[in-house]
């Protein structure tokens, strides 16, 4: 089922880059896409191949992956080194 261009929505879904969080939104993303809407998921680019291969959805690159060990070491290392006050802001 296709929609006239004037009736199409552009939908950007934001989500934590975790497969279990994604699964809950895949049905929504696929359904809106099937209806002719332009739907993308905002998450780190390193997920794009996996999401396309497994779920047939496209992403918009949205920042670093907080699951990346380098990102984890820099951010959480700084927070841990700063003690409890570093987590307050």
C-alpha cells in the first residue's frame, strides 16, 4: 500500500542501542514503512548492517555507541574516578 507523497510521514525513532529495546519497536517501524512512511531509527552507525540484515530497517547515525569499550572507559572511567559527585550532574 503506497501513500501519496503529501500524506507520507517522516518518522525518527530513538532508542538505546540494545537489541532487547529494539525488538519492541521493530513492529512499529516495519508497519509504518509498509504503509509508505519514511521511517528510520536513530542509533550508532555500527548497528546499521546488523539491523538491515536482521530486521530490514535503516538507521540515522546518532552519536557514539555507549557500548563501545573505548567510550565506556573514557566516560565511565572519568565518572568512577570522580566519585559520587561526578554522577550528580
